[in-house]
C-alpha cells in the first residue's frame, strides 16, 4: 500500500503529530517503541519488552498496555505507518488479546481504517486477529464492512486475498450475504483476474446455495471460461461439485463442436480431462460414453498437439471402464 503523502517514512517524524512540544520523555519513549516495532534488527527487543510487561502486577501491566494502545492509535498516521509495515503489522498482531482495553483501542483503529487495511499487503493481516479478539457485536461490525466492500475488494490483487481470508472466519447472516453478492456477480467476477479467486474460493467452501447460484449465473459461459487460464479453474471446481456439475455437463453436452474444440485448447484440454474423470468417478457411464463418442471421430487429429493429453486419458483410464457391462445382478464384469 502507498501511504498518503502526509505520512512520513521516518517514524520519529510521526511523533510531532502526537506528542506536545517539549515533552521529551514521552517523545523518546514513543520513538523507541515505533523503532522496535518496525525495525527488523530490533523486533526481538519489542518481543522482550512485552515479555517483561507480562511479569508486572496486573494493574500496572494493564496501565502500560493501555498507554501503548493509546500512543499507537490516537493518530491515523502512526497506526497506518505500523499497519502497512512488515514488522509493524506483525507487532500489532502480537498486541491483540493481551488486554481488553488494548483490544478495544486496536479494534477501533482497524474498524476505522478497514478498507485501507484490507487492500494492503501487510495491513490485511490485522483483520482476523481483530475479529478473534472482540465480542460478537464488534465482530458483526467488521463482517458488515466486509459485505459492503465485497465487490471493491474482489477486484483488487490484495483485496481478493484478504476477502478470502475473512470468508474462512466469518459466520452468520453476513457470510450468506457475501456469498449471495459474489454469486449474483459471478458472471463477470469469474473473468476478472482477481475476482475469479473469490468465486473459486466460494466454490471450494461447497456451500450448496451459493455454489448452485454461481453455476446458474455462469450458464452459457462455461465453454468460454474453460478456455481461459483462471476461468478453467472455475469450471473444474464446478465439475467437482455436486451442486454445480449438472449445469456444466448440460452445456457441454449441448454443443459437440465446442466440446471437441476444447480438447486442443491450451486450457480447455485440462477441463475436458477433468470432466471425463469426474463422470467416471461418479459412475455416470452412459453419459461418459456419449461424451467419448463425440470425440471418437477426431482421435486421429487429437494425436497431435494438446489433444494427446485428452486422448491418453481416454485410452488409459476411460475406454476399458465404459465398455464393461453389468451382469444380471447389476455388478460390472
């Protein structure tokens, strides 16, 4: 994340916006604290500092932790400087769950700067610790923000990763609302270089309602998706899902020309192999035979180029299996 222009790179300069002129003791303490939290060479000093605090009497320890929390969160500039720094973010994560008052201060800072943190390489690491450190009401506040920013985050390189992380943690109504939002926009998110990862993540989570809704939204797009790098992963995940497989196979079944064309496509050939293997795994013998027969007239051409991969799967894994006949009791010979 690129810090706003008014945030200096030197942490000591940040103190001018927090400490009153002439208060040298506080300024020196905060300067040292910020340096320990953001400097790789001094990070172990910060950890030792916290370990020492843990030996203090409870009241004194709480007082020190509250002072630290107040110093780090009173100004947005100081907090964001830490949150968007590799070691600063790690230091803030360590501070969570040490004191209720400290958790409250850190949570308020995370809540206020939610989108900036979710879209930052290091800042996003603060969201889950914040969720886990607070009560249900505060959790709901972060969940609500996640829902409101879903589509904005899904289109960002870091935002999509942060969103997927929160989806592993979130529970309740906002989880369902986010699933619904992504499903309703799956037709374009699946083609987005970052949004596709959010769609894929929800498919992996195997939520029946969301997965079915995504598959319905993608009707008519499976061939096109299958022949794109990230799109092919979306289609494969749909094929492997009990809640989306039928929609994909129905579309493939209805267009023999595109089904054949996929076998020689850079990405589509992997989708064809996936479809064949899934139909075998699910014992969809008649349907699998039908799909193979659509390809049989093209076996000669498939011996050259990318089609060889699909042909090898058919010859080594599929043909023998689909030619087996069940005996009178229903068992396969």
